[in-house]
């Protein structure tokens, strides 16, 4: 992957019901999810900015800004300027309907 898939640049919510093995599944934020107490999410922008949306108090999503950059072998590095641990993801699949990632660190 020389360039990130164009479908990456949007807001994604964790579809934990679809996770399998070590692959996490995300769907666009307008997907018809089944009811859940809350959903983690993340947003990628073409300019390299990233927002992680962990679950906060009362299961409401939080917002932690960071940056992403493309690495070889379909990998993306996420950095957070020391506000939380950096991590690396492998993109297993990405299109307009689904984002599947494997967390490497």
C-alpha cells in the first residue's frame, strides 16, 4: 500500500460484534449498529490528523487528538504526543463500508 485507501478518511465506530480472531472491525458512523452501551471510534483525516474516541464516563465517547502516518506493509503508526501510548495498526481491509485492523502494538 503506497497510499492509504481513500475510504479510510472518515469517522469509524467499533463494531465489536463482528470482531474475529485478532481483527477489530469498524463501520462508518452512520452504519445501522445494534444497540450498545457505547462504542469506541476513530477518525482519520487526509492531512495526517487522527482522533481516537475511547469510551469515557457514562459510556460517552471521548476525543484524544493524535497523528497518523503510513508505514510499509499496510501499516499505520498512531502517535499521541505523550498523552497516551503510541500504537501501530495493520490494515487488513478498508473500503467505504468496512475497516478491519489488527493492532500490532
